[in-house]
């Protein structure tokens, strides 16, 4: 594959008949190179989002596999789900909103900060607060290691 610069000059050569003035060469090259660079950046962003989404899905599958392998009885698992739901529901409102966006909508801290018009540090502080509360509420039910495994993904 040609580099963007080589590709721009090749395209200039192929389209030389369409350029009427010599001064148009610079504009043609600039516009073509700018367009190709922006397309390359967008393409890389799409690839990164796909990788991130795929990685999150794999992590979630692994979490479920680990939980399934632990042989919980149905009643205990149901109680745990209720306790987790109630613990999340009882979080302070802003903390709950940020936690749900991060954990269930798989949003990045920067995206959450932009959406809620707060700083990334504020998002991080609310996530830390949420995880601390959830660990505390769930610590009697499961070993701390399992809680940390499920809730501490960053």
C-alpha cells in the first residue's frame, strides 16, 4: 500500500488533466492528503472501538464462566442478585448514574464526563465511591476476592 504522500502524488498524476492552473496543484495535494489523513484517523478510531467492545464482551463472558463454575445454588444466586440490585439502587443518585453508565453501558470515563458535564476526575471519584459502597454491602455474602474481581474492572 502506498503511503498517503505517495498516494497523493499518484492521484495528482492520474488527475493532472483536471487541474487547470499550476497554483491548483498545491490545493489539490493539500485537500487530498488532508482527506486521506482524516479517513485514516476515523478508520483507526472505529477499529479501536471495535477492539474495546470485543474485549469488554470477552471479559463479561469470562466473568459469567467464573460465576457459573462456582456451583451456586439458585436461591443463593437469586439472593445475591437482589442484594446487588438493592445496593446499586441505594447508591447516591449521581454515583448511581455514573456507575450504571460505566458498568452497564460500557461508556468510557471521558464520555461520561462529557455527557454529564463534569470532569473525568469527578467520574473517577464517583466510581471509587460506588465500588467502595458495593464492596462493603456485599462483603459478607461473597469472599472479597470475588467482589473485587467483578467490580474492580477499570
